[in-house]
C-alpha cells in the first residue's frame, strides 16, 4: 500500500501544477453541468431573456463606478483625518467610520432613500423661513442615486482604514525630507506620500470595487425603475413575470461572475504595473543589504 502511494506521488509530481488545476476545474464544470441537466432548467427561456437581463450591465457598472468614486474621496479624507491631530476632523471621521461600519448596508440605503425626504418635509414644515421647498425637493433622490450614495458612504468607511494604512506605510524619512525641502503639508502629501501610498492602496481598493459591483444588487430592493434597472432587478422582474425565478437567478449569477472575472484580470494587470518599480527597488535594497552583510563579514 505504501509503495502504491509513493508511485502515485511520483506520478503526480511529474504533472505540471497548472494542468492539475485545469483538471480540477474541468471536473467542477462537469459536475455543474450534471446538476444543471438534473434540474431541468428551461434553457430556451434563459436564452430568450439573456439579452434583457444583460442590459442591466451598464447600470450595474454606473452604480459601481459612482459608488467607488465617492468611496475613494471619502476614504482619502477620512484617512487624512484619522492621522491628523485636529480633534474635530478626528472625531467626525471616527463617527463616520463607526456608523457606516456598524450598520447594515441595506438599512443605510433605505435611510437615504426614505428618511432623507421625511427629514426635508419636517424641516420645511417646522422652519419654512430657513428651509425652502427646493431644499425639501433636493432630498428626494432617485432609487439608483440613493443606492449609489449609500454604497459610496459604506465602502468609504471601510476603505478609510485601507488608505490610512497605505499612507502610514510610507517611510517617515520621506515626509521628513519633504519638510526639509520646505514643502507644505498639501505638497508633501500630493507629491511624496500619496504616490507611494497608492502602491499599497490599489490592490485592496480593486477588491473593494469588485465587491461593490456585486453589492449593487441590493439597490433593486429600493424599487429601481425598469429603465434604470441593474442586473438583479431585471432578473427578478422577468423571472417573476414568467415564473422562472431560478433560471433568471442563474443568468444573473453568470453575468456577475463574468464581470468579476474580467475586472479581476485587469486588477492584476494594474497591480503588476504599479508595483513594477517598487519590486525592483525592493530587490535592489535586498541585494545591497546582502552585499553589505558579506562585506562586513569579510572585514571582520
């Protein structure tokens, strides 16, 4: 028995790792195909309605891009506030992070979509001389806009710590050198600290964007109109109409999965490009340290 396992181990070692992984994926897809066949999905319906559901891709991307833009701005401001000595900025950022990390995203969406208009109405009624009707109308947001804002606020709170860690990863000597050159705080951050910090910030930010694309499905619970409906909303509407909920969800899952694969590929390319010079610098420093250690040993 032991000899058999040894022979299997030797045979397995001769097979390239990538080929083993490919075989695992083939087996997984074969099992999925088998279960797909067992479930007796209405493939004709899925094929006929695929285009309708896929039209939600553009709105999924619009919401995700808008949300990540808001999140990046808030995360940068929050990170700068967290490392500052200003008690007001530190306190506001602390409250923002605590609230949006401590409450569910879906609750935040409904608060922005339903509570803000109510606040506007109450303020206008109680203090009409301070809050006009236009102020009340400004707080009535479209469902897609409210969802995008909620996504940006929520992810910005989580990304604040990512940005803070990235900024603090820059060597203190870099900031001291900028101070010695007479740079202002803004110049130091823009020209010295942030360009280096982004090498650390970009990888997790890409992961957050991919996660946000999937969380855009929560916007459908706000009742987005069909004209601006994203993938999940469209799948839910057409699935309920034809009593094909499972088929519609499978199509939606495939579209989300495809989006994730595409953006993961580009994220890895971006990470490799951004870290290229950084990796070379690390290699040079490692070589220099090794040569210095050998030189020191020889001199002893």
